[in-house]
C-alpha cells in the first residue's frame, strides 16, 4: 500500500515538545474542550521527557506532521498482564478519511507488541460518532459494565490520608 510507505511514526524527542503541545491543543479544540488545556510545554517536557510517564508518537505523512498518539503502560490484575492505555490518537483534519487512521493504529499495535504488551485499551467521547464508527469498523470490542471516575488534584488533597 503506497500510503503505508509514506506514513511514518516516530517517537517524539525533547525537541518536539513545542510541536507535541501544538498537536495536543489541536485535539483539545477538536474535542470541544480547549478550556481543559491547562498544561504547559514545561509540564509536557517534564512528564513525557524527564519522567517518561508516557510515550508520545508523531505521525508523518509525505513529510508533513499528520498527528500524534500518547500511550502508557497499564496492568490487568485478573489476567496478570501488561497492556497499554492509549490516551490520545489524533489525526489532523486534512489527513482523515484516507485510510491513515487504520495505518496509524496498526503501527501503534506493532510497536506495543514489540514492547511485549498484550492488549490495548482506550476510550472515546460519546459524541464522537466519527471516532466510534472508525473503532467499530476495526472490530474493536466495547467494554461494558464499567463507569469511569476521576479525581483532580483538589479531590486528591481532599481525600488524602496522611
């Protein structure tokens, strides 16, 4: 497939932080959540480059930045298995509907398999019908019977027990 040869995925480096930050901002706009973009380039540099909390990939098509993905290790206790949580996968609008999303997720899958992980999990905003349709066409399985919860820093401080 010609698209596959022109579509490259690389691990982001520290010098990519401004680009990474720009791409994340673009995703926040796409998700209609620009107000939630509270991190900074310095935060991103610290957590991705220094702490190595997650891996950030940059997708390039014909030499242009097409998008990005961020994933991090997770552990399934019942199966005693390492897996990956895909926090973000994003293609810029001009690169959508060309089969590149399928190539991108395929390259991510190959990468995590080579790293020894045995599963990939992610979530999608309920209103994102285009994304949901894409995942359904890939025959991704939907998890049921689970609700997602979260704490922000103020919540953590409220419940923290010294």
